[in-house]
């Protein structure tokens, strides 16, 4: 399990080494948040004995989980930037193009937006879709400019943090025209923004979001009359997966998604029979949700935000966030039901993980960051994955392979051409 900057922060929170205000993390390598520590707890003021203790703690964590490879490095990064927090430093300085450029966190509340933009900037084929006839398309044009700054750091037009700040603000303004909840200073849900952004782009450039779109439908089978009813296909841009103590992996949740649900005693009667004025009281109805057309880009939302009834006599439902770890694979098989010569048949479509959006915090507040694989690189290049947390960007080491975070919320997979 990959434990990175925020996972390291989470561990150190429990030990009392960092502040607990997730919203205080800004775009300067979290320097401002760390600089708010009491003097006795500031990393730069720790003596050799305290630093040795932290090092030993990191070694203990590494021994407990051999997959953890980056705690020590990221703690050193945090300490370094806390020592230099007072210096003007743009963490996303232009490089040779091999490193993704970070985005500022405006008013400590735009991480949900910049994180999504980082993943979309690495989505194969998406930039080409936006470049097609984008005149007078405000949202698409702003996204393209951000993609250029993120990916083409030598030729981008933003020379300062203020220029990047302005671009992110432009996107916020574009989205707030559709929904006031996206105004600057407001926190929001990353998945809600994703859906709203797809709607906005599709209105500007018809078909530009087709990469993310698939078709799904419900199929009903009736035991008494043997009729089969297929509902009209619905366009899907993401799949919502149940996650809890029982369904703790994406594979298990996908099986649950396509599980057959049974309705007894004619709870869901056959509409064909009703039209023929027939009604069978002992009919059992079997409903199955199927993916009829798989998307090129598969977006999975882990249903971490839940509600449950406090008691039978109380109508109040408690809202909470499921904080458990959910396993997700680097390569995923999506069961798809297609129409064949002899009826429907199940075909497995394979996908490769390229983006993970993480959320640490509660329903009311928290912080977003992502792991994303840089698009367009030679697949033989070992340095593909990057951690993007506001302006902070780190390329993962070769031995870190692909990231698995206990804070994963949205998963982005690209379809493999087999």
C-alpha cells in the first residue's frame, strides 16, 4: 500500500506532529500549515534526538508494511519546505516537461477542482476532443489552457503563480455560472463537479465527452410468463460502487452491481401481461443491471458517503463517511452484456488504471489530492505516476509501482486495446 504525503500527514496527526485543519493546506508544499505549529513542535526546531525518533517511527512503519516506500522522503520534503516557508517559492516551476505542473489551491478550498483538472489533463484523447471547434467555448478554452500549463511546462504562458491562480479562478467562475456552489471559497464534492463539468462541455462542444460515456440498462425477467423486458439504455459517465466492510474491493462491488435482485409476489408485475389484462399473483421478477456499452474512460465512484437510520422510531438518518480501505486493481475487467447472434452474452472488457482521486476528511470538510499517470509517455518509461497535491508534485519512484491509497474516492481507468 502506497503511503504518500497525505498518508504521512495522517500518521503524524495521530502523533500530534501536524495541525488537524485539513483546509489550512495551501499550494506552497503545505509550508504554511506546518509553519502554524507551536515552536516546540516545528520540524525545523526539532533536535537530533527528536529527528531520530521520527526516523525510527518511519522505519517501524516500513517494517510493518513492506509496500510503504515514501514516508521518509515525504516527511523530509515537508520539513524542507517548512524551513523555507517564508521564501517565495512556486512549487510548479517550469521544468523540462517531464514533470506535471501543480495548480494553486485558491482560498484553501479549490483542491476538489484542481485535482479533477490534473486527472483530466492526463486522460488519453480528451484534449483532442476539446480542441475540435472550441471557438467561443469558455469552459473548454479554460481547460485547454490549464492542460497546456500542466503538461507543456516549457511552452505554457503562465510564468507566475498569479497567472495559474487566474486560470483556476476562470474555471471556478465558469462553473459557478451553472451552480453557485462552485463559487470561490466554497468547498465541494469532486464527483459532483465532474458531472457538472461534463454537462457544461457537452453543451459547448457536442460529443466532446463521449470518451467518458457508456450505456447501461435494467433487464427484467418474469418467472410465470417468461417475458423479458429490457429498459431503454441510459447514458452513464460513472459507476457508483458500494463499499463497506463486506464489499472492500472494486471487484466485489462490481459483482454486487450486476447481481440479480428478486421481487416476489408480483411486486413488480409484467407490463406485457398487464396490457393483456393478465396478472399472475405468484410471479417472481428478476432484475439485473448491465453495462451494454462500455466507455473508453471508466470512472468509478466509491460510495464512501452514506446514510443510515438511527432507530426504527426515528425518521432521522445519520450521514457519515466510510473510512475503510478499499482495494482496487491496476488492471480491471468490466463485465459487459452485448447482443450476440444467439442472444445476450457476457464479454469482459479490460481497463488500466491511470488516475486516483483521494479525499481525507469528513462530510463537512477535508482535502483532495490525486495520483495520476502522465499521458503520452513511452510505456517502457518507469517514471509514470505522479502525486499532485495542489502545487506540490512528486514523481513516484520506480519501486513504488502504482499507488494504492486508503483514501481513494474516484478511480479513472482507460480501456485497453486488446
